C-alpha cells in the first residue's frame, strides 16, 4: 500500500514542477496538468483496492488521442525530476476516480492515467524481474554494451499497471525500435512503452543510437 503524509508541497517545488510540466507540454504537444489539494480521486469509499492512502495531489496525464507513447516518455521525465525534489510519485492506471472538474480535457484529447504525488510515508517496492534482458529485445549478433545498459534501465522503469509488454529491436544500422507486445490491457501498453523508452535512452546514452519509428 502506498501511503502519503498530510504534508503540503512547498511553493518553490510547485513552481519547479509546473515549469517542467509546461516544458514537456510544449516539447511533446501534450496537455499534462498538475492538480493540488484534491483528495476525491483517491478518496475513501472508492474501489481502489486499498493501494493508496492520503493522496491529495496528482498529475493528470492528458494527451491528444494516439499520443500515449509520447505521454509516457515525458511523464517519466517529470517523475524522475520530481523524485530529485525529494517528492514521491506513483503511476496509476486503474485505481483512481476521474474528477473532470479538476482539469481540462479538449475534444481531441483523453485522460490516460494519473501520477500520484506528495511526501510518501513509505516507499514503493521494486517488482522482481522474472525474465532476463533477452526476453525483452530482438538483436542479431552480439549485444553492444550501450544497448545492454539501455535494456537494464528500461527494465527498471515503472509502468501504469505493473506490466512490461514491450520489446526493443536493434537493427544492423544501429537504429533502435521500441514496440508493444500483445496484452489484455492494451490501453496502457503504449504509455508504458514511452516510460521504458525514456529509461532506455538514459541508460544507453542518446549519442549511441537513433530511434526508429
């Protein structure tokens, strides 16, 4: 269970978060929004499986339809920066209640998920890795060290529903293509792919490869 303290986020941190969100929205043509002091999304009496307690702040992950992977990529950039501010976050794909009066969703957009935000009473637990790197990639020949580091980072990435339904493919030209694998909850697969892509990029080093669409 993820518990958050009844402790407000300092104004200077809010300003830094909002500036980063604005930057990511511009770069990715997204509509991510910071929601503060709003307890209803994770309020008592909701069918949230007891996973969360004390969540009063979150980031509404909103994007144009079809841009889920981009949303995941920039959302994870926000998450890692937020943790550097000594705040705690958690991607939440299912166990929250939508509060449409707290954020704006344009006709061509959709709310994919939220990121719980605040000061954690406890930390999240890293899920055990059941399968090796080779299960999540496709490569001919020997694996370059930079690619291995990228895969190691990708497998440490959080996901919206605790699944790793992705595959990274390395071409002979040194291009990397990231694709989703079939899953029952396919609506979250692409945002999870974006999260993993951001981690892969950090681990591999952006100078070592070119993304292939």
